[in-house]
């Protein structure tokens, strides 16, 4: 199937994907960020531009905070946080946009100024997910199985 898709003569100029990320496991979260980066690279190698929006909510919220102290994540140890955030910064520099849901921020006592500065905060990402799909973004959920 991949060969038939790759062989198509008419290709879009950009590939629009909204990634719905809720993973709370740090190793799995970091791995999936790598897969998103790899997907962007494959798109570029095929002469197209990736247009990615990464939507963060649920337990994944902890990975976009400056500090877990004074949050309801404070009892969790996230040893990979610096390397995860380095990847997130690289992804942002590569043009990928991040949106954090405000709902888990409120529930987990995470203030807006505790979120990485380039990440947009949305009142509810379910609205964003619906709108982006209506705008032609493919929806890919990334969650723990």
C-alpha cells in the first residue's frame, strides 16, 4: 500500500496532521515525539511540508511544565523531563505547533506561566480537535495502550 501511495502523481503540498497526545509515561511520551519527528522527516523527503499541531492534555500535561512543584504532579518523578522538553523545543523550531488543554491544567494546579512559553493554551482541546479536523487535518491519537 505504501508504494501505491508514494507512486501517486498528484501530491498535496503539505500534510496536515493533528496529533492528540495524552500519554503520561515518560519513556513512551519521548518515543512518540520521536515518531512524530520521523513522520515529519518522511514527509519532507517526499517533497511535501508537514503542518503538525500537537495537542497535549491529560497526564501528558506534566511534560510541558517548567516545574512539577506546587502542582498535583509534584509527587511524580520525571527524570526525562529535560530531554523531553529539548525535543519539544526542537519540534517547535521545526514549525510544529503545540496546544495545551486548560482543563487538566486546572485539575492539576498548573498555572499558565508554568507552561513552556511557545505553547498555546486552549479552554478545551476537544473544540480545537474538531475545528482542525473540519479544516482538513488528519487526526492521529497518541495514547497508552
